[in-house]
C-alpha cells in the first residue's frame, strides 16, 4: 500500500509543510535549503503517496487542493511533535538559540514586549524576538501554522480553541503636559474635562471611543480634536499642545514633563492576555517564555 506509514519519508512532510506555507516551489526550496528540482521531485513523490495533485497552478500561482488543505494542520502538528521529541527534556535558556514570534499591537509592544525583551537579554541572550502586527482575522491560522508563536490580545478578541492566560488588568488615566492649565488642579470637574481638546487612538480614524461611551451614559460629550492610530505618538503631541488624552496607564511615559490628571468619570479598563495554540502548549521553550512574559507583566504592574 502506498499510504503505509513505513513508505513515507518524514522529510517529505517537511517539504509538504513548506509548500503549504510558501505556496511556491522556489520559496519552499529556499526555506529548506534545497534546490528547486529537489523540491519538485519531493512534490512528485508526495502526489504519488497521497494519490492527489496536492497543488494546482493557476493564474494567481500555486493553489493547494482540498486534500492538501486538510493535511496542513495534521502535518504541522506531526512535525512539531517530532521536534519536541528530539529536544532535551529541560530547556536551558542561557544557551538556547531560537526565534520567537509575537503578534502585538503598539500598546502591547510597549506594555509587554519591551519588558519581556529586557528580561530575555539577561536570562536567554540568544533568543531572538520577532514582532508582528495583530491580524485579528488570521491570528488563529497564524498560530496553528507556526507563523506566530504567541499573540497578545484581550479575552474578548481571543479565538476559540486557543490556550490563553490573563496577564494583568489595565485602567485608564488622563494625560497632559506637566505645565498644562489643568495639571495644577487636584480634582477637575466633568465640565472642565469635556471643554478641553482631546486626542484619542482609533485604528479606523474615528473620533469616539470608550471614554465617549462613558460620557454618553451621563448625557455628555467631549471635544475631540485629533484621532491617531498609535498610542506611542500621543506624548509627543501633548508636549507641543494644550490637548489632553485618556490613555491606558502603562502608556504613560516616565518623563517628568508629563502629568497624570485624575479622571472625573469612570472609564472601564480592560484585560490584557496572551494566547497560543495547542501545537506549542507543551514545548519547554515556549512554556518558559510564556512564564517569563507573565512574570514581567506582573512585575511592571502600575497603580
């Protein structure tokens, strides 16, 4: 029988995995450090073994057949399990060499990844971190394929069937430059808060957010003069203007030229969590990095 496991070279599974990920014989060959003819020959053997073309050429390139798509996740899991079998039982961070990919927003990059990187350089200096933007529509696929190892999300945005762990609870504060007229006032009023010109963060360019929802419950509105797509630029804008911003507490820079103004209303905070796939759940290296991520997140908790 062709489909007897005894007749299957496991190197062919590595080739199939690369072809599924890359969608190209040329790119798969580069990834495997093989020649293009060698990978083409492996594809021929795979087609013979599974009795299916596996990939067909179209005007848009090489497209996986339904059978190949069905094989994608099992093949990835098999290769992961084999890699775990061949690894030492104990992970030794000081000598470990690996690349770990994290999907993070700009908020999570500053709040979680930077403290994590600082700790890694001390405890696992040869571990490299690659940061990718969060693609909410593809994050499950990225995790299941191994394109991403860890995603920094919220419990509400974490897809089903992923492992997850809450890192911390975040709350909002009002931020302004230290010489802002409101900075010297101990308790500002809702009227003073709403009359100020605000900046907010919206990846869609909107001029309303969670603060506006909280104000709407009180039948109030504020004056939003600017919408940006990143928390990281807000301090620079505040330093040059009389605008104020409601931001997560972990986004407040340590600079003395920034002032935290007590919020005159309750703006609900959020939970920051990490998520990962079953394929890496028991891997010692991944377990160690996730534990470190939790540790540094809690160490950097702010009041």
